[in-house]
């Protein structure tokens, strides 16, 4: 497999009852209902409410395919063993204000989304970071949200390049000496089948239990030292 250093430095690197449906194999499965009763102006998962401009190097590409989205997905970095693709549709990416709990027992899926109506206090600006969030899928069909903190660093620059390459083809993305590197699969993998659901459903299923709606949220109080 060929590995590419993207920095150019030579390195290689909350509980809800859901309806139950019957699956083809006879097993029963709970399904999260898709909500359409929330006005778009009040919907915290409506990506249009987060209006910061995106990096112009990300461009559209492949068409979306049919599929299903799990009840819960993670907002995370891909595992080092994954080959991934990123949804080429620009409407499936957004810049969100996220706080990542580095002290959480979970190594991944530990990011909190701040409602766009909240003005981030000055004392939290270093903790709540603008983060590029894109819809992605693994070669084994695991849907997730790929997160990349927007910083003035080689991590961001190489991360943007890695995401661009993941729009065009299957890649493995791993950290390597201050940047991200990509590795290509030795075999030809089939084209991805992205879930045919709105991007707001991705956001809801990733952040339903980790949505900050006010500064009175216990997570925020803890961060600000409020007892």
C-alpha cells in the first residue's frame, strides 16, 4: 500500500422510546424516527444555522447512494485501520462549535455541540472550537461524522488534504509526525453507498445526548467552575 505524507515533510507516517420494526432475518430493531415537526429556524441540527464559510479546497464529486443510518453514530476521527470515503455533496459538511471532553472515558464520540443561539463566553473560547464536520463511511459500511478542528497548523492543512482525497477515493488516514498521512488500499474497493438521509439526521443521531442548549447546562457549569 502506498502512503502519502500530506504535510510534505517526508513523514509516512439523553432516553427515548423508538418504534420497533422487523428486520429481514426476523429480529426486531428499534428505529429512531425522523422528526419533521421542528421549524428550521429552531432546529439545532439544521446545518444551515451554522453559517461559517468552509474551506474552498473541498469540492463536490460522487453522487449519493441509498442506505440506512444507524440510531446513533459517532463524531470522531477514523480508526487507524479504516479505509474511508467522504460524502462529496457540500450539503453534507458544516462547521460546528464543538467542545471535546478529553477527560471522558470514551476515546471517541465525546464531543458536545453548542446550539447556534448560544454566544460562547470568552472563558470558553479556547475549549469550544470551530470544527469541520463531514459525513463519512468506512469500507465496511460504518457511517460516522469525521471531525477536524480548524486550527492554524499542519494538522488542519494535512487534514483538509486528506478529506479531499477521501472524497475522490478510498484512503486510510493516520496521524504521523505532526500531520495526517494517507494510505491507499492495494485492492479496488466498490463505490460507497452513503445513507440517503438529510445531513441534519446525521447531526441529530450524533449529538442528541450531547447538545448544549444553554449556559446553565451541567457540562458548561463544570467547565466554568460553577458549583
